[in-house]
């Protein structure tokens, strides 16, 4: 989930699909609403303001297994491996690829022993639209929600990290697993967050079950009918932007619309010069 790192393939509409995963989502439900939906207790520090543009390093609500029940906690988004020398590595660990998660040193302990669910009211992905005038494509953000209004249950992992140069305190952090996109997401991106169906919440959170490979194999992609996708304002491109208006639907950019926009601006500029 961030900005596309490189361009992959171009469609007939001038939209270039990103080859990397992006990194923003919406966490606007209250702790009580999340706890009720996931049948979890509210334990520890869970008070957060609604965030319509969650970016890496921000603390987010997560569901974990604690003392024979599900509980809600806050963790920093961007997993910091227990062996890390600096917390900054977490900014590169906001996602984990399901294909390699059991092999990577940063994740193989967490995927076996520290699994969690990251609730999300929506998430954002980007396509890059070819601009016939500018040298670089323009980034078009899209908002993905559930058609039934319920939150997504992203498959996550967490770790506890102690700063070797700090005061002995610990930082709890998490990451989101990603895998191949389903049919609804494919026009926008070739990957998407792994989503845990309610029937597998207990199995995913079971800290006694270390067979992560079998668990991952049992998770099926959600049906395309579950997804509602629409274009949103480029304001969400700025991680400092916030507010519910970021989720409002807009007309998506296309290569044709950008060409028309450039033509209109050129005509207006020409008219302005003629008045001088």
C-alpha cells in the first residue's frame, strides 16, 4: 500500500498500472465499533481519532488473541523486527508478500507466533495516468470499500521491539500481508491485502498454531461482489491530508481528460496574452 515505485503495464485508456503495493488506508471506526464487529474486548490503550489517510508509522487498532479471547490494541504500522537496530526499518515493512513471508528473516517469526487482524474501513490504491503534456504520469487514487459497509479484516503480523539505545520501553508494531489481486482489483493493481473471512478469525489469531503455510493456503480471495471502488481526489496523495472528504467520489482522470485540460489551459493563456 504509498506511491508507485515503477510502472508496469499500460491499458487502452492511458492508465499505467503500478507494479508495487501502495500504503494508505482508512481507520475511522471507533474502538467500540471495531470491538463489537470482531467480538473483541477493548484492552490497553485503544483511543484513536478517525484517520482517513493512515500512513506508515501511524498507530492503528489491531485485533489480537489475548488470554483466551480477542482483544483490541494499538500498534505502529510498519513492522520492526525484534532484532532491528533502529525503528526506521519499520517504514519499509508496512507490507509482507504472502509468497515469501515464511522465508524472510523479518517476518518468519511473526507469521508463526504473532498473527493479528488489522481492521480497515477502506484502503487506497493508485494508477498512473499518462499525461500527454507532462513528462511524468499523473497519479490517480482509488478508494476501495466493502459494499456492505463492514470493515475489511486484513491479515497482519506483529512484533515487540526494544530500542537498544532507548529507555528500555518496547514498541509494538504490525504489518499487512499482500497477495494476488482478485478480479475486482485487477484493473487497478495486481496485488491487494490478504483478507481473513470471519470463519477463519479464530484460526488466524490462534498463537498455538505455528503452521502458517497451511493457514495461508486455506485463505481464499474475497468475491469481487464485496468490493465498491471509486476514484477520489488527489488530495489523498499527500500524507498530511485528512478528513472524510478524502473518500468522496470524483471523476477519474484519463489521458483524454488531461489532454483536454491542457488544451483549455493553453487557450486561456493565449487569451490572456492577447489582452496585454
